[in-house]
């Protein structure tokens, strides 16, 4: 396993994922009842963007300038995007950055940890030992936070259903394995069996359209609850970019999320474009009943 999120932290894909994650969490927290946040592929929780330019042996082009860098000082953003940028800014300052440009970027566990209510819990899974060690250093003292160095797909089976009977599950794998889509479909099937009303967010890369459509087809062989796809392409299909976009499949999206998210995806397509044909869209795989 070679994947290190460090090199990608704060890129356009993180922006879309983290913005959407926070909106979904916010919507679920409108109800008082507590919930479990389960991050099956948690990463190290905190990233130093200054280190993203250095690989093990090679200099790399950092990805964050075309992601969080584009939004950092953008004026007149909608309230939900401002909330997300505000959290990143606060974290960056807390970590000691005094410069105008961002330096420290919070991963999904860190973003969520600051928003947990006393009745909420979080469980974070990270299989890579050194990444998990860093995660423990970053979040090990967070109240009601369980950190597990193990396969997130197995943990999902062990941790669902939670006693709260409410959960937000983020499945955010690195897609290094040929089996990743199979593993996701199997895990979603197991997850829905255990908690049919759970909200699942599955991040996917937009590389080949056909590959992504095949993934959706396979998901649709399951008995899905209302399910939507929020997608952002930073360039059109003829782009030479290796990663020309990404998306999140949202199972059981909170009520009215679509109304809020759809215009913001369009706005993000403009802000994060890397070529012609950038586009943001929300569509239903299984419509709300
Ligand atoms: C895309 S990163 C996660 C980023 C994080 N969710 C965020 O948004 O800040 C994927 C992580 O999953 C870890 N990983 C890979 N396979 C895993 C598995 N089967 N179970 C748990 N973690 C895994 C990798 O080591 C990597 O740190």
C-alpha cells in the first residue's frame, strides 16, 4: 500500500468531500438524537501542506493550490462554504500558521471532531500503522472517539448498527486496489442490512466515465434507499488530467440537501475548473419517495 493522503490534502477532491460531509452532518444534527460518525478510511487527521511538495524522493507539484487555495480568499461564498473555510482557517491558525496562505489542513476526522455534540460519538479506522499512529497523536484525546487500526470495511460490519440507531458513514478509500469497488458494494450491502436508515457517503474518483457508471450499476443491484450522486468535474471528458473530477454517492441524504448543494456544486465547478467542460451536478440514482 503506497497511498499517502499527505500529497493530496486540500486538493479539489478534498474540498468537495469535506464541504459535503459538513453539510450532511449539519443537517443530521438538526435532530437532537445522538449519532455515530464512522470514518472507514480516516487517514492521519491532520496535514502539513508545506510537506505535500516533497515525496519520498521526488519534488511534487502540490495539489492544494488548485483546491483550498482557490477558495481561501474568494469573496461572497454561500454560507455553507464559508462554514467549511472558516473551520479550516481556524484550524490552520490554531496550528500556528501566521502566513496569508494556508499551511495546515484538517482531514475528515479532525473536521468532524470539533462538531461532535455530547450525545454523538465517532469511530475512525485507518489500516496503515504509521498513519494510524499519527491519527492517534492528533485525535487520541478526543472524548467519545474510538480509533481502530484495522480494515474499515470489517470495522463497518462490527460497528453497525450503533446503539444510537443513527449513523453517518464516510467511505473514502484510496482506490489502489482492483477490488475497491467490489469491497465498497459488499460493505454497503452489509451496512444497509444492519442500519437501513443510515446515511452513507462514498467518495469516488472520476477517471473513466464508464467505470463510474459500472459502479453505479452495481450499487443499484442492491436494495437502495433514496440515493443521490453529487459530482464535480474540473475538466471535460477529453481532458488529459489523471483525475478530472470526483463525486460522492449519498445514501439516505438528509431532507432538502439537494436544494442546498446543487447550486454550490455549480459554483465550485467555476472556482475549481482546470480546463474546459468543468461541471457540478446532483442527480438521483434512487429518488426520494
Ligand atoms: C483518501 S485517504 C482518507 C482521507 C480522509 N478520509 C480525509 O478526508 O481526510 C484513505 C486512507 O485509507 C487508508 N486505507 C486504505 N485501505 C484501508 C482499509 N481497507 N481500511 C482502513 N483504511 C484504509 C489509507 O492508508 C489512507 O490513509
